[in-house]
C-alpha cells in the first residue's frame, strides 16, 4: 500500500456527525427503504415502464443513466477499499455504512436501465464515451489511501454533485415524464448528504490537526475538478458546471480551501 501523504495522529478529532451505531444505522436504512418503496408504489405503471417518455428523451438520457449507475457501482468498490484501509475504527464504520447505502443506490439504478429497456451491452460504452464521469471514477478506483479516496470522492465529488445537483436532476427527469428517476434521485440525496458530512468532518479534523494538510487536500481537490471538467463539455453544460462548483465551494471555502483555476 502506498504511504499516505497525510496522517491523523489524534483520531479523536474525528467523530461521525450522524452519530450512528450499527443498530441506529439498520433502523435508518429500513426506514429509508420503506419510504422509497412507498414513493415508488405511487408511480403509474406506464411511468415505471418508461411508456410516457419520448424516444428522444431516452436516447439523450442514456449518458445520464450511465453517470448515475457507474458512479454508484464505482462507489461500492472505492468505499470498500477506504473501509479496508481505514486507519481508525470510527472512520471505518462510516465507510461501511456508506457501502450499504451505495449498494442500494446501485440497485435502484440497475432497475432504471432494465425498466427503460436499455440492453446491458450498451451500458458500459455509454459511460466510456467522452463527456462522462468515467475518467474521474476510474482514477478514484486506482487509489488505496482512505483519506485520498474520501477527500476526492465524498468531499469533492459528492460535495459538488449534491444536494443541489440531485434536485435539478430529479426536477428535470420529472418534467420529461421520467418519474422513476426522479424518485431515485430524491431517495439517494438523503444518503449522499450524510456521506458529504462525514467527509467534511474528516477534512476539518485533518486541517485542524496540521495546517500543512490543507496543501495536500487542495491538490486532491485540483486533481478531482480537473477530471470533472470534461463533464461540462466545453461550456455546453455551463449551468450544470456552475451549480456543481457552487455547491462544492460552499463547503470547501469556509475550511480554507481555494478555488481551482480550472473552474474559473
Ligand atoms: Fe450513492
Ligand atoms: Fe455516496
């Protein structure tokens, strides 16, 4: 395993902000699942069979479906690595609970592909095409340092992608008749918010302990945003990109991080 560029000498600086125990987590998961199934049960059969969306919508939605599905699939892998290499138990616990969340999100997104009738052989090529989150997540999947994974994936990527972006995605899907995607986005955002909070607590602990850690975190931020830039597609998705950066900077700037030149 590569030597970690930063350490938290005093792990008591990090506390799970959601204060979850195994018992509380299982109860919360069960409640979330019940709520999700209840919302899904209200959807008309036509909506669940993707009969009320246009062919044009489905054609264009494929890369969004790919970004959703493969980022959740990647998350189940990188967060397992983060858990396995976690330097202390409180952090390992947060990673393991997240692993269960991401597995549930992955199942929701698998069902989208299936109900929309997109053959499995088309899933991966859609994600590997230019302009998707593929390059970013493949980079994260190569990492083995828990702090680096959590800073890049939870703090930067999830911090930027939610909850604002998920609300936009949910509303956009709903407006085009894709009610199932809308329900999924609204369900996942409740978990993603928890993933962002524990990563934020970790970043704060690292900076509080040693201000030098801020430089490493800044570099991880810069590398991550650089890899995300292609998703903005040369200004074609300007509005999305601005919202993405705005939600990230809202949590990052107060901790002392600076804007990445690429996003300006
Ligand atoms: Fe997720
Ligand atoms: Fe997540």
